[in-house]
DNA sequence: CCAAGGATTGGC
DNA sequence: CCAATCCTTGGA
C-alpha cells in the first residue's frame, strides 16, 4: 500500500516533517546521501548531502540554542522541518534544518554536498554550499522544507528495512564537529558530525582523509 | 551604547 | 597564521 513508509512520506521520496522530528544526530546521519533541491525561480539547483552536523538541545554548548530562545536562535525552538539560515563572520550563510520536537531546540548544519545541477561554485563547506545553492537568510530563513521551493528527497529504490530510507552509497564516518573547540571540552567531544565517504566534497581539516583514493 | 567574538573562507 | 566583515549577544 502506498504511503506506508515510516520516515519517508509519499510522492517522489521527499522527506517530510516527521523525518525531522527526531534527535539531530540521527537526522544528520540519515540525511547523508539525500538530495537537496532548491527551485530558485526557474532554475533548479540540486546537491547530494555528504556532510552534516547535529546541534542537539539546550545543553549543547556549541549550539546557538544554548543561551535560550534569543532572537536569532528562536527558530530552533519551533517546529521541525524548517530552515534555519544565519550569517557567519559577516560574510557567509549557513543552512540548517530544525529538528526534534517543538520546544526541544536542535538543528542539523549542512556542511558539504556533491553538486548535481545548477550549482554556483564550490559546494564544499557550509558557507560555500549556501552560495552554490543561492540560499540566503532573507529568502530562506524560516522556510518550511516541506514546501515547493526547498526540500529534500531520496531514492525510493532499495529502502532499508524498517527505516523507509535508502541506504546511501559509501561509508558513514562519524567524527567530532568542526570548530566547536572554543565551545568547551564537552561539546567538542560530542561525535555528531557525519560524513559520507569517500567524497571529494567533504569539508573540514580532515577532508583529505575522506577524499577518494587516487586511481 | 559598546565591545567581543563567531557552527567560515581563502590568501599569505 | 590571519584578516575580512557584520550580526548577535551580553554587559555597562
């Protein structure tokens, strides 16, 4: 019967709100291999996610939600499946997906992806990824990712038993998050970064480690 | 109001 | 290693 899959809803394998209403590290891991589609006016921009990080809850010192629902972070306290876009270092945008139950602030930072269609420059690194997809705060912050403009989808073939998710091609590597060292030892020790390797598009100081072997 | 610093990036 | 560049936050 159609529409019986647990985490993935009907249609062309699009990820719906229930997929995101779970802990951030779990969502981050399962987003690996999924396609992110931005219908940018008449232009279709598509990538395949290869790196994502979870920022999990009120006690995660590295999370923007750590200091409570400040004006910027308030969106993380809202419903899941919504885009959280912020400006970093005055010049780059970063795209997150709000996860977890409402009131349980968490999000997944999309750090790197493989370019598939319509990308503007490099998709390696969160700032570059947003630029390549033409994601901006004024246009996309707070946008429902279940809508027609910006959404995730994955292949329906080869669904993993019990999950409704297609197993991504490649190996999932789990590491500490990038640049959370200043947030304190506890946050730095969390292994909430997920990489789909091998990939030439992984960011971070260990990206060579996850790059494809030279032929 | 002011000062400090940032979930980054690219250049030296 | 370090500056760019401006928004966010917290404290006076």
